[in-house]
């Protein structure tokens, strides 16, 4: 799940779009981002967005800055990865009915 900190005066949507592009190489339209979760924390705000992509053609194999491996998973595959997903990420997906 791509993620990162806001730069300058970016909105949550702009940050999500930039991080998705930086970390995966994918370029969705900002209009396709749907906020599915928001948590106001003491030092920052945490957002999760759903995005619709029509192609994975430009997907990178590694991210720009952290050099992390990039992979695309179907929800059915994620369901089988319970012990490999951060608890907070799992909880968000589960609360939205995406995982059981």
C-alpha cells in the first residue's frame, strides 16, 4: 500500500496521487481517488484512498525512493496474506468490507 507524508500544502488526495505515482509508476486521474478512511492523529492525519486503474502497463518493479518491491495483488490474494499485512492496513480493508 503506497503511502507517505504530505509535501508543502498538498491535500490528502494530491499526496495520495503523488505517492502512488512515485512508488508504482501508475498515473490515475485524481478524480478516481475515493477517500475510504481518515484518522486525525496528534502529529498528522492518516488517509486511505481507493483508486480505479484501467491499466497496470506502467507499473514499476521497484519504487523510486525506498527501492521497495512493487507488486499488484487481487483482494483474494491479500486475504491469504493476513500475517504479512500491517494490522492498521488490514483493519481499514476489513472495515470497508473488502476483506473478511
